[in-house]
């Protein structure tokens, strides 16, 4: 299990086959900000992690803390237009 939020975020996004722009479209979080989170240059606020977890259909505790399972049993709410 990764112990770094940036690595978990990359893993979850890549698992969907999404680019940072795709995740930005689905989550409402700017692609530039996602890039900073993934590079470890910035740490997202709790509210932002909640948005990302929902968009990626992963468990909040896993994404934010690295605890529990990645899978939340949720469906991805909206696919980015590039995936349609």
C-alpha cells in the first residue's frame, strides 16, 4: 500500500485510464491543482479529497489516509467527455 497521497491519487486516476484533465472534468478540481497534488508539491484540503474520492469512486479514508481498501464499491458518477 502506498503511504503517500500523491501515489494513491495517481494509482486511482490511472486505474480509470484517465488523464489529469479527465479527472479535473469529472471532479471539478483544476487540472493544474491535480498536477501539484500528484507531484507532492501541494496537499489538498479535506473537501477536495472528498471530491476526488467521489469522482474516482474510491474510499475517502484510503485516498486521504492510506487506510482501508481502495475500492469503495461506488460507480464513477460521470465519465469525462474524452472517454465517451
